[in-house]
């Protein structure tokens, strides 16, 4: 019988259309839910292989969950604000909105051509006023609670273009447009007070242990940067005031021989004022600040003496007070007690300026000498030269000295965090407007809720020069004050696009809600996200901001949970010829070309087969070919079986068969991967091995199947589309529709995509089989497969149902049978 040809182009669009028409992936709030989310893309123009990988992994899992009866929320949308749209406007004169819309349309078509199981009725695009209106409302509520505030901040500045540059626009220290060196500028900026949640963001990581990749947890922990220490006050020598330092090493306080202040420290210039040191200090401060604008890291440690001293309250020593370029004003108190014997920076500084070095901590069993030190000893050890604390181990000494300074009123224990508040102002056009106005009389006023959204005006010139593009749109800028009704001007900065992605996962629960950011009941049902899948590059910023937003929204009374993403899967990169696929390396493979040539199912299977999700995936054209051949071979084998079943009689259920055992083992293998680590490479190679065994079996039988073979093949035909469905859903659907011609059971399910996932039979899996040669009158006539240790009676029944044996028994009487258990069966006949 003819076998129809495998034509992916035809069947893929057919099934995509049918799924969509019947809305089989559209969900309502009923049943046991699972919220599966993949990070939404920036609509840059076209999807790349990284997207295909991310979304294919997610889709396999979503489909598996659908088949397991979960009510799966699996949405898709667009992170639609951002700089490239503005660059396109400058380059091609196309309006960012048009550019973005075109890109979305193109990319949506591409995603649809991959057959992903999205509920497209929930699609969102963050550049729509219906979306950012709610972001503006949340902003205003944060502003009212002091969680959004203004302060001076430093931005990248191109003096040539007279414009602020985003970090991405600074390439190797120069402006991306004109190539002039980038400087910095202080501007008033909006900030979100993420530092208020530092401790909670840190503690929350504990609840994610084992559910998020360890390395992401560590990166977030380091980013938050909790540091336990103490503040301690050092009186000035002349008795007029004091300097407070933050230290994590109170145990070294007897070795503090000088003091280092940040250039911006309020005392830095004041101490030297009116003294011969003043001009040197002023010069140093000015130079250091200027240098900092150009280079981010200071390499050479430099400083200048203020001419003043403070007193180490523990030793009574006079400590010269320096201003030093490596002390930062934003961290701790902006002042450091310098302990050159035990801090390498202080050591280098002391050597350079000839300052005293005093050892106060020894390594266990060793005694350090100042004049032999080649570098600072920075580890914990045993205290020396430390008065009553000498002899104590560092950790104990820190506690005792802390108690002591508290008692004396010199200081207290404190915890500092490295994390800084999140600067969200962008001097850009294509972003959500910050909904405040400035009134001469009333100051900063939030826009009234009934006046939201503050819509981004359409008519704007984007030149890439000057400050915020919105500044040049008077219809936008000029407004009235919501408080006094007088003249006011709108904020012209827009929000960082990370703000949109900090809450979009909530919006999917009720994407069309127009009375609130989201429908509370629906969010309660769907959220938190059960599994979030995306790139490791978002380990810190996006994932931290989203966690922060959820805590803020909780405290604003919107939601009641603490963490947005219960489980996180971070997929590796797609690489080719050893490098990340990227335009600049010229090694990009376009998803469209692969789909065109081989079909989406091949692309999906290759991506899942080539590597487990968390590892990098090396692109291989031969690998893609191999997957295409694999699907073709499944196709042919399946339709061979269908043809065979068409010409076979009904058979009774009989599960004793090596092929069935293998089938159930394969189901188990796939099921286990879905339930544990998502290593679909293993799952798919399981299907490949099964296919090999199936093909060899069918070749061996060479068309002569006994009734149990037929039963086994019927089972195979039934389960093959089902287990393929999460990986290669189109070919699975096509096979399923053909199955209906030969298997009544299949008619109960319109789509294999929504067929229940099969449970494997554990009894069949553990069953052991043996091959028994069957002789008729001493001549080998057939090989049958039976359960190990099967009853003789059963073995005999199986043997005489084999067509080859029947042929040799035809017209003869069976006289005797001789069975050697698990070895051989001999049938003796008489004519
Ligand atoms: C004395 C000392 C002795 C220190 C010693 C270290 C080793 P982490 O762990 O990162 O929090 N420090 C404090 N504020 C600073 C600032 N604004 N700029 C630069 N450095 C600053 O680091 C805390 C340590 O960094 C503090 O402990 C302080 O130096 C320095 F053997 O105090 B230490
Ligand atoms: Zn006013």
C-alpha cells in the first residue's frame, strides 16, 4: 500500500489553523492551574534561535501539562518599549510606534509558525496606553509612599550630541553616534527605593532554594550584598566633632593608624578650610571627581592629607585624616578607618605615603612582623597588641569590641547593603511617561488617576541630540497643576523598560481588565507563576526587579503572595562554531530558513534533542538533518503500521510483548524527564531507540505477524503520536487523525494535543522476556518471545498461534511436546 509523503509545510499550517479555530489552548479559571511563562521578547524585528529555544522548551512542558489535565496559562506578549525603536526612527525615519507594530506582526507570525500552545487571546504589548496606564498608577502609589523619589544621579553624557546616553549607547567609552568620548553629568532622576526591600529580597532567596538555579540565587545574593559590621565614631583631635566609619573588621581597630574620607565627604574640604592644606585638598577632590566621570574603576590609590588628625579611642593614637580616591560616598558612611596591616588597599596607601603599619591580627601559630610584611594579612586570626582583647580569635573579638563600643556610646552594630536604589528615569522618547507634573506653587504633583494614562504624544522629532525628546513637544509639556489648576510642566523623562517587565506576568491573568492593573480574583487564581523560563542574562536585574515589584504590590494591597516565580529554568545559549550566535560573528541561522526547509517539528526536535535546557546548544546542520530523517522514519513506520492494521482482523488484548515493554519503558523515560529535570535530549533519544527497535522488529518479522504482534503494533500506533506530541506536535496531530481510520479509541479525542498523557504499566516494564526457538519435528521453524519462566501451557499456546508454526502443523496431529524452560520448545507430530 502507498504511504503518503511527509509534507511539513502542509500539515503544520493546517494544524496551527485548527488549534487556533478551536481555541484549544485558551484557558479560563477552572480546574488545577499551572502558570507557565517564558520571558517575553523585545520586538526587535525577527525572532532568533535563542527565542526558538526558550519557547520550544516552554512549549514542550506546557503541552505535557495540558495532557496531564492541568489548566495551563501559557501566554505571550511583547516587551515593546525600548531604545532600538528610537534608533530605527533616527536611521530610517520610521516612527517608533510603526516600527514596533510591524515587528510585532512579523514576529507573531514567526511564533505561530512554530506551533506554540499560546493562549493568543491574552497577548499584551507594553507600549499600549491600556498597559502603561496601570504602570503609571502603580508609580503614583509608590510615589505617595516614598517608594518613588527624586534625587541627583549621574548619567552618561555625550558633550558633542548634548544628550544623555543609555549604557547600551556607550561603546568602549565613546558615543555610539559620533564617537566622542563619553562624560558624565549630574541630573535629577527618579528612583525606586529597592533598598527598602534589600533584606526581604535576600531572605526570600531562601524560599527559592532548590527551585531556582543555585547560580542565580548566588548572583542575586551578591548583588544585594549584605554586609554585617559596625559603625564607630572617632573624635577629631581638636574636639570639634567626629568621624563615623563603617567597618566589618572591628577586630582590627587597634591597628587603625589613619583615616580615609571619600572626596564628597562633608568634612573633606571643611577640615582643610583656612589652612595651608586647603588648596591641595580642593584640587585633589576636584580632580578625583572629574576622573571618576571618565573611568569607573580607580586603579592607582591616591590621596591627600587634610592636615588634621582624629583620635583612635582604643589606642589614643593620632590618626592623620586623608581624602582618598578609593573611598565611596554611597557606601557605609563614606569614611574608612584604615588598617594597613590587614587591608590591602590601606597597605598600598600607607606604603605610598609613609604611614604607620601595625599588626593586630596574627595567623594561628604565626607571628607577623611589620617590617617583613609584603602585603596585608586580610584573614581572620588571633588578636595581638589589642589591649584586653589580645589573644581572642577575630570572630569573638568582633563581638566583644562591639559590645564595648555600644557600652561606651561610641557606636553600634549595623548592616549595610551593596544594592542601590533603582534609577528609572530615561531621557528617551519610547517609554512610559512618568506621570507627574511640576508646579511652581505646589512642587511635584502626581497626575490625577482619572487623567491617566499620560499618553505618549505621537508627534515628536527624534534626532538623537539634545535632552529628552519629549522636552521639544510643547503640547505635551504644558499642562495644568492637578492641585492648584495653575500652569505646570510635565515630567519629560520616561521609565526604564525594566519597569514594564516587572509586572507583565500579573497582567496576563486579565489582560483586558480596564478598571485596574489586573483582576484581583484572576490573579489570585493564576499567580504566582509556577515555572518561569528564560535566559541566564536576566539573573539579576529583571528577576530582582520583578521580585521587588511583587513585594511592593503586596504592600500596596494588590496581591497576597511574596514571590512572583516559584520555579525558574534558565536555558543556555545557542552557539555555532564555538561562539554565541550573533550578527557580529556572522554565524546566525535564521529560524525561518529552517522551518521553510524542514518544518517546525524538525526545528523543535533538534533544539530539544541537541542539549539539555540549561547547557549551551551547539548548532549543527547535520544534527538538524538527522532530526528531519528521524521524523520521516517515524512517519513511514507509523503509516506502515496503519496499513498493516487496515488489513488485520481485530485482535485480543495481550500485552506480553518485547515491543510493548519497550514502548512502556519509553513512556516512563519521557514522563520522568518531564517530572524532574526536563532533559528532553534523553527523552527524545528514548524515542529514537524505541523506533530503532520497532523497525528491526518489523523487518525481522518480514510481514508475518502473529496476533500478539498485531496487538502490540496497534498499541504502538496509538501511543506514538501521543508521546511525540509535546515535541513534534504537528506530525503527531497528523498521525493521530490517520489513526482514527483503524482505531476506534482514537475517535474519542479530536486532538492528540489534548489527549491525556498515558501512564505506563509498571508490570510490563519489569517483565523479562526470552526468545524461544520452536522446532517442529526437530526442525527450527520460528522464534517466539515469551515471558521469562512462563508456564509451559502458555508457551505452547503462543507457539501454535504463530503463522509459521501453523504452516508446519497444517494437517498434522500433535503427538508430544518437549519444553526446556526458557530454552527451547519441540513439537513432535504424526501424520
Ligand atoms: C576597617 C577594616 C580593616 C576593613 C580590615 C577591612 C579590612 P564590605 O565587606 O564590602 O562591606 N569600607 C567601608 N566603607 C567604605 C567605602 N565607603 N568605600 C570604600 N571602602 C569602604 O567592606 C567593608 C569594608 O570596606 C570596611 O571594613 C571598610 O574597611 C571598607 F582589615 O574597615 B574595613
Ligand atoms: Zn500647583
